[in-house]
C-alpha cells in the first residue's frame, strides 16, 4: 500500500525501492501502530469510561481465603477492552505497510480479528452482566475451535504451496518440523487441522491467563513477538532459511511486518497500561495476541519455538492446569493462587517487581529460542 501511494505521488524510484524493503516496512508498521496507540489512548480510555466498561475482578480464593477480588480491589472499575485500541492500530499499520498479495498476511489478519472478536464478546458479556462471567468455557472453546478449523483448512488448501523444507524434502503446510533435527518431520495431511485447533486454543488461552497484572501480558508479548519477527524475516528468504535449515515460507516477510505492528501496538498500549494501569486490554487484547502468535507459529512451522520464546505463557497455563488437577485429585493446592503471577503476589512480592522479572525471564527465553535456530 505505501509503495503504491508513493508511486502515485511521483516519488523518486530509488526511494520507492527502499520503501518496498521488508525491514523498512516493518519499522514503519511498528512506528505507526505505536503512534496511533499513544495518540488515541487517552480518548479511548475516556470513551470506555463513559460507556462504563470497567473491569470486574473474579472472586477466586487462596488457601487463606483471601480472594483475588480483595487483593485487586483498587483495580475494579478500571476501563477494560483496551484491546480494541491495539487491534485498530495494528490494522491501520498493516493496511499501510503490508503486501496483501501474499496469502499468508490476510489469513493471519483474519485469525487476529476473529480471536479479537471472541475476546470482545467475552468482555462485553462481563460488563453487561456486571460480574466476571463472560462466555462460558464451552462457548469460548467452541468459538476458538471453529476459527482454528477454518485456519487449518486454509493451511492445507489455500496455503498448501507456500511452504518448502528442502532439507527434509517436504513441501506443503501439513507437516510438523521437529526441533534440533534437520530432516525429521511428521506429515499429518488433513490431521493437521485438529493439530492447528489444539495449538491455537492452547496459545490463546495461555496469553489470556497471563493477562492478570498491569503491563504483564503486553511486555511478555513484545519479547516473544520480537523473536518470531526475526524468524519470519529469515523464513521469508530462501537463502537465509536454507542456511539456518528452517522451512522457507513464501511471503513470510509480511508476517514480520504484521508482528512488527503488534510490537508497536504493545509498546503504545504499555504507555497507558504500565503500572499502575489506566486501562486493561481485557480478553479482547489477550485473545487477539494469543490467536495471532499461534497462527504465525503454525505458518512458520515453529510451534516448538513458541514453547521456548513464549515460556512465560506456558508456565502461566501449566500453573493453572496443575493447580486445578491437584485440587480435584488431592483436595490440595500446589500454589498459593494461580495463575503463577498471583502465586508470587500472594507470597508478598510487589506487583511491579513481578512484572519486571517476568519481562526479564521472557526476554531471556526469547534469546534462548533464537539461539536454537542453528541447532540442527
């Protein structure tokens, strides 16, 4: 889009060529999303406040019967659904700087919007009902799986010829590239569809569980997304992907531009969501982020990288699974409260310290994830 606009303005051909570079467009998308988020943040917060779209705190209890509602009493009523600001800024950025002729971009964008819509519905029901009960777990899972089903179908049909993995002599999207092996893959065929459903449901819910403290989810998202942005850039180049022995995905550079926009939107959102937060992203934002990261991981054939770079998301989800499982089987809790960040909060660690330390761990995990690319 931006190259087309510049050509209409009669800009010099050399400048026009530079504007087509993935790195330049990625930087432009990041800055655009950031600026929009910052400039429209105040108005968005005030609008959400006028609509009385305030956060409702769930009434979970720990071992000492002190509930999350009591711990976060001061946050009740803070405007939520700030994810609409993030989604809007990302869409504006990729409309300007994305190359929509590459099929992977519209597919990823549709998944982002779809998961954002699920989160928006969940948040809206919470506000209307005046409590923390939004979509039922069953309804949420059905919605996520429906979106993931269409994504899986798109992968094995529309995008079937976008991915090649010469070292394993594999072409197509319906395979899993196993980490640390240069030529070991598992071809799933149409079984790739339920596999994609599992990955997307897990990722969207993991990010959703992480969004519990001011700026926590946005900060962790930035480091994990930066990792995948680098991988997307490398996967889009035949020579670089061949050197690193990773799948080559035609048009993956557009995913790098999309991820750059997500980073910019997260930075801009942190401007308002940093401790103490003036607005929360809500499920609108967290579902969107999880759905987008899961989709990109699947398109790049880097699902296992997501386990490393998104290790904080994984730990948060596992803490809930272990807590629920332990209580059902033994009537005992493993953590003081779950997800994991609430355990540290109940242990007396200041919220700001938890947030920054989780950011640090996430950054280290992202670096660890990138370092594994050459280990084949």
